[in-house]
C-alpha cells in the first residue's frame, strides 16, 4: 500500500468551500455551522429571523477566519429559496455544501392536533428541504461536486407516541435522502442524512423535565443523558468532506445509543 495516496486528516479540510445551513442561527444548526467553519468552510446562514441570522454570523466570524453571510429567507417558499441560492452564488462565488437543518415539531395526540398542525410540520420539514435542495443542485452540478446533508431524526427510524407529524416528516426525509442520493451520485454530489437523537435544543427544552422525556427519551439512551450540541459537529464535518466520498443515501445516527437498544 502506498501511504502517500491516503490523505488522512486532510480529507476533512473544508478550506475554500461554501456551506449553506438552513435554520442555522441556533441549536444544532449553529453548532454545525461552527463545526464547518472550524474546518475552514465559509458559511451562509439562512434564517427566517433576520436579526438571529445576523447575530449567528457575527459569532462565527468573530471565532473563525472565514467569510460568513446571513440570508433572510423562508425554506417553504420556492421563490425565496431560488433567490437565496442566487444570492449565495453572487456573494460567495460558489455553493459546495447544503445542510438542510430547518425544522419544527408540533407534539400531541392525533385527536388533539389539527390537520393544519400536520401540514405545517410537513411543509417546513419536508417541502422546505426539497425546495432548498432543488435550488442549489444546478450550481453543484455545474461544478461537478457537492454535499447535501439532511437533518432527519431517530424518529425517522423508530416511532414515538404523540409525534405523528414529526415522525412522518422525518421518515420522509430519510427516504428523500436515499432517492436524491441515487439521483445525484452521477454528478459527484453526495446526499446523506444525520439522524440526531435527544439533543437539548430549543425545540426540546419544553419537555426536558417531563416524565416522558426522562423515561422514554433520555432514559432510553445508553449514555442516559441529552446530547451536547458539540457532539453533532463531527458527523456534519465528515459528511461535508471528501472523507464521505463513498457514501450515498446513508443515515448517520448520533443518538447516544438510543436506537441500538
């Protein structure tokens, strides 16, 4: 074996790449944006809350020697996603990585929830992911390289009561990842998903101290705790890098051993 042909850690170097992170102003999105920036990637934060997006960009730019840009846009709007991609190209010159992170969760039993609740979750978590991907694919095809990372969930792999909108949406994300991965592989664009388990994000704070969370969520993990935001960064850097060049339509589970049991 010629060891010179094995680049080692150099594979994880993202210097010069441009990464778009939807919903990147807080929680897992901001953590992944910071992780990619630490590996050299220039960052584009896409967020509905303009002020939050600008604040996130300032945090990243102050910490890492990369270019960072905030774009105010709604992932559920095709027009806004197309404008977002065009703006990223105009301001940053290229689009190499898309992390589809924007998502919402509305909890409750099926009789408690309205059809509007169900549609709202699907619109953001599924339609938004599809629209953002559709907007960047032409640019990735043109440069013959790209990485699309979809934030699915362990609840796209297993079920949990009172979560029908969210589990349905994340199951759809897993299947979208597989289908789009096969479709784009000939263009050297890899599509994979991260399935986070119970991370203590803003989305989960309302249930953190409930009996259900302690017993069926945190209590069901092998590590018996919530995930820390920094623990999502390794998977994001890996899937965004050349190190993941042979992965197509895969799901990387980061869940403290929840689905292993």
